[in-house]
């Protein structure tokens, strides 16, 4: 049995073999995971991303556009490229409303569907990265590369598990769980 008395009165940071989990890393990981899970679960369970998740992306990326233009954290060219990429979700929503009259109806048009896919591939990772930098700017230093990769892997794992649980919700949940929560019952739900 190990002698724990040598560590009495020490904090985790004082112990040489223990990696410290700082507040910003924990908070950022939790926030990104909480943002990622419902997207992945709903995509797995219903085959779609819901409007509230779309609006969360539009709002967060729009706020980051303003912060990028005002505070200019990436140099002159980087700011405009970042602002342009982050403007994608809001621009798509506005154009879909003007051209089609609704955002959900626009997805029936191939041009809008392809644009939405491109926006998700470009804007979502960029938005998550900038949110991460906002909460924990020290993470962008080269010395933190391993920690960054760990968090990216964790978020990817959360997304994958969320998608798999959503896809196989009939093995994890009952149909009544969706009904009680006020959600539609997914197609693969097989009763209670």
C-alpha cells in the first residue's frame, strides 16, 4: 500500500506526477461538449440539426464577427478572413429568408443545402475554436499543443458518442422519454 502521508497538506499542483486540470480548461471543455452533444444526438436520432442549434451557431458566430472586427486579434488579413468565415451562418439565414421565405424550406434547394454543409464544415469548427480562445487564450501557445489535441479528441468523442446514442436511441431510451420531454418520437423508436 502506498504511503499517502508524504502528500498530506499538498494540493494537486504540488504533486509531480499529477497533471493539473485548470478551471478554464474544464469550463471550456464542458461548454464545447454541451454545445456538441445535442447537435450530434439530434443528427443521429432525427437525421437533422434543429433550429435552436442553428440559431445558437448564428448568434455565437455573429458575436464573434463583431469581436473579431472590433478587437482585431489575428492581424489585418486574418481578421477579414475570420470575419468572412464567421459571417456565413448569418448570411445564409438572411439569404434563405429573402429568397425562400423560410430557412427550413431553403434546405430543399440544393444550392442552399450545399451552402449549409460548407458553412457547417467551416464555421462550426472556427466558432468553437474562437470560443475556446475566448475562454482560455493561453491554450493557443505552442506549449499547449498536446492539451489542445486532447480537448479536440474529447469533443470529437462526445460528438461521436452523441451521434451513436442518437442513432441507437431505441436501445438506450424509451419512446415515452421523448414524449415526456416534449420532443417528437424518432422513427426508430419501438415503443415502451
